[in-house]
């Protein structure tokens, strides 16, 4: 790589980018139903997401929490923060995903956040951790309506009953054959985060699962 | 379908996991000192007991962490789940002793 880039990051050609489920927008609109069994599906594109690797309670986690502005959730299934803004999902005991559905990804924010881990002064403490931009890794699909849970239950491998999966709960599991994060943001709002390459298939799977409720509302 | 108790995520469906083969198979201290036969036995020969079997699993679509488990190969029941690097817990009290333990353990690869 001999070419000398200017140190300032170039602005992204935002108008050129296409979200992973871009081609499925018409299908998603068509699949939405009205009436008492209504269910709607939409994509929230280009959501800002940061992958965090740190062990809660350690110095690195504390620094990341300060700079990202959200506390890391403590246990499986839990989230922290605002479900309609910046929130954080528990993926593993040392792995977390922050999602800010209220805005789109900004170039360089992960690098800026990760800079807090670079403090190597003596006595600064162990700072083994990681913050990486994962905005392109997964896309956010939002399934809403009284029938949203019934649609997901056709293929979700965890119990979505409110007793087991209350509002604010989020787990990494399978829906159909697709690995994804399932997050109950509100009583009748589920956010699904499949990897980008699975987005089209996931939308097709969900549209098929929603078909029943269109027949019911007709 | 098995319900596997992930040490981090709790009970989840078997499809969320991947199997990692027999646990506690140590890498040879000096692989170059091994004969071809001993090396092949380390690579390919595993126990195939009837009864409790220590094996590795990974919660592939959940927390993505590896863990060890003792599973009864007759009943498919998980007798214990314990972290990687830990010695296998004694499950002899938990498991029915009826199984024939005289399987051919053959060549211990370690």
C-alpha cells in the first residue's frame, strides 16, 4: 500500500449505500396486515452498532462504559439503556453489542471509543478490551403488532412468552435456521438482528410467516 | 431434541450448539517424539464408551463459549456441565452404575 492517504477520513458516500434488506422493502410493505391480528415488518437501516469485548467489573469495561455512555448488562437475556435509543445487549460473559436505533453509523466512532483502552501508563490497570464498529455486521428488522410474537414463535428456539421473555429481554438464538439476536423492545415490538447476508432470507421467512395473519384480517 | 444447559445462557435447544468431540485429550508434549502409530492414535482414536462420556460443546449461536459436559451415551442425559480446563466432576453418584464399563478403552491417546 504505497499510496499516501490524507490522515483525515474522507466522508462516506452515504447516498450510494444500500441496506441489506433494501430490495425487500416492497415485500415487507405488502406483508404488513391490519386489524386485530395486525403485524408489520420494517427494516431500520444503517443502525450504529459497536461490538464490545470486555469483562464487566474490570478497568477496560469501566472505561468503555464511560466513553460509550451505556452500562454493560450483567446477565444473559438482559439489556441496558434506552430501547429506542442507545442500548446494549448481552451476547456472552465478555461480549456485548451496543445498538443505537435512533441514529445511523458514524465513521470513526468505534476507533474514537477504543482510544480509551490505550492508556498504558504504569498503574493504569489492565485494559484488555475491544471496541469495534459492527454497524455493517447485522441489520435491524422490526416486527410489530399483536401477532408479532405468534409470527416469531413459528421458528424461534427460545420461549417468547412474556413470563420468560419480558420487555427488555434480548438473546442470541435461531429463528428458523437463521442465527440472530431477538430483542423485545416493547410489549409488541421485536427487533431482529440477523447478519446482513441473512437479511433477505430472514425477510422472506418472516413474510411467509406473516401470511396467515393477512388471511385472518381479510 | 436435546435441551443443553449452557453454563452462561441456561437451557437452550441442541441446534444452537456444536459438538466438539471428546474432552481431556491432551496435545502431546513432544509431537516429534511420537511414532506414526501414536500420532495417528492422538489424532483419530477416541473413546466410545457406553455410559458417561466427557465431551466438548460450543454454544455456537449464543454466547459462543466452549464448555465441557458429561453426557450419558445411552440415555443422552447430560450429567454435568463444567468449564473448559476443569477436571471432570465425579458423576458416578449421579449416573446409574448399571452400564457396562468394560468397554475397550484401547489406546489412551495421552
